[in-house]
């Protein structure tokens, strides 16, 4: 259930914004849409350059307008700029936002700025020239104690886990053995790593053979993986997941399934096999990648993201882009565009022009959000 906290004034409202987002924004504009007096969430944008203010305001207000219940919006700028005894920073940005909101039939409830040396509101006729003290934002309204305190900015938490050297070496050896076993069983040279003198090419590792055979029920493998303990993944399971996520045809089955249901994974696998035989790929499955269709279960996406972050960290560097691309898409699906771009850039640094990674980067750069971000969750039964 949602936690409802009533803010008595602008200072209390600002104290809640980081809690709503889960981090303290830096060099950002946060738009908070309202339906009557209740907030509908929050959208964060990088602060625009002065030359881009009008286009930026149109895009930001346009996204708010996609929320069918939104009738008002508040804007909050977090900036390194200072009052320095003068007027509030970024006045042109707030004026452009107010113009676009008015033209779109939205009421601008407030235009706030948290600067390096104070805070203030453009709608406050008594605002001191140097702004109000930042210490006023440290007092949260009653009820806010039920919401966890936050630290770090929008980029925090995108770093991959740091498993130990022994663990990564085990997964690297398991991946070599897995690729060898897959080649023997499938007749396909699909290794994603350089051969190693430590692997006996004349012998196929029985554990690797068992892991390859475990992919016979691919949706079952992907579903079971959501229940793995991410800090204690069996090396051959990790190798199998690295191998799958490095292959778009298998990765896309995981994407559809983790953002949907087990049955969706079954349908995606069947559709992939039919597509490889020359049939059309079903539009209702393909649209998921673009952020359309039924709203995913956020807990399911979060578990998949935790899993793929660990898999990416365990994989040898040259085998990492597939897992990183999946991290990027899952983060984007959860509304974590800054994290999504970080994962996608890391994948492209290893494999330039990596397909899914470039798609996610294009989403982020265009400000494209999943369609389900603008729809309320269905009521729980």
C-alpha cells in the first residue's frame, strides 16, 4: 500500500522529494505531477543547457500530460548554482515550464529550487534575496519516518557488484567448459571466450554437459533463476546464464518472460522458433521491448535486475555485454534511466554497436519511457 504523508509547506514538501525518488537528485529537474492534491510520482531530468530550455520544457510538460489523471505539476531544480544574495537560480527554466504547463491546461503548483547555498520558490513573494536556509529542509513532516532515509544521487547504485577473484575465475572456467559442451551437443561453435590451455579439448566436462542439458526447458531455467541466491550462484548456472544472455534469440525470451510471466516465456520461445522457420514474430511479444503492453510486476523486474547485475559482474569481460544489456533494459523498465544508460555504455565500451545496448541508449537519449510508466498499477486482488 502507498504511504500518504501530508506536507504543510514547501520546506516539508522538499524534504519528501528525495524519499519519493529513492535518492538525492543532483544537477536535476524533478517534475512531480498531481491529481488534485495527491502526487502521482516523480520524473527526473538532467538540467538543460540554456539554449535548450524551450524544447526541454515542451518535452517535460508533454510527459506529464501523458498521465491521464494529472491536473497539476510542481517543478524542483537541484543545482550547484548559488543565490549569492541575488535572485533564485534558473528563472528562465521555470518561466518556460510555467508557460508550457499553462498552454497544456496544467496548473503549476510550485517552482522550487534547491541551490548550493539555499532554497526558495518562485511563487514566494517574501523570498529573501539569498534564499532560505537549507537547514529548513532537514525537518520532515509527521509520517515521513515510515519512509527510509536516502543518500547518494541518481547515479549511485549502478556500479556492478564486486565478486572475488576465485569466484570469477570459476565462472570463467565453467563458461569455457559450457561452450565446449554446447558445441559437442549442438554442433555449433558458439564459444564466447578465448580457448585456454587449462581446458582439455578432448574431454567434455560432465557438469558442463548437465548444465547444457538443463537448457532443454529454457523458460524453466529462466524462471528458476529468479529464485537463485545472487551472492551464491553455482558457477555452471552462472556460465549458462552468461551464455544465454549473449545470444539475442535466447536473451529476448528472458526479457519477455521476466517482464511478463512464465507462460509469456513459453510463447516467446515458440515464437522465436517459428520466426527462425520464416513465420512472422507476434507483435504483442515484440512490443514489450519498446515498453508497450501489460505493466510488468516491478518486484519481478527488480529480482531479474539483481540477478543480471551479478551475472555481468561474474562474466569474463569479453562475455559481459549481453548481461549488461539486459541490466540496461531492466533498469529502463523500472524507470532508472540513468542506471540504464550506465549499463548500456559499459556494454558498448566492450562491444561497440551492441544491438540491445544501443537501443536502450537511444531510449534514454530521446527521453523515451515505457508506456506502463504512465499507467497506474492494476488493483491487487
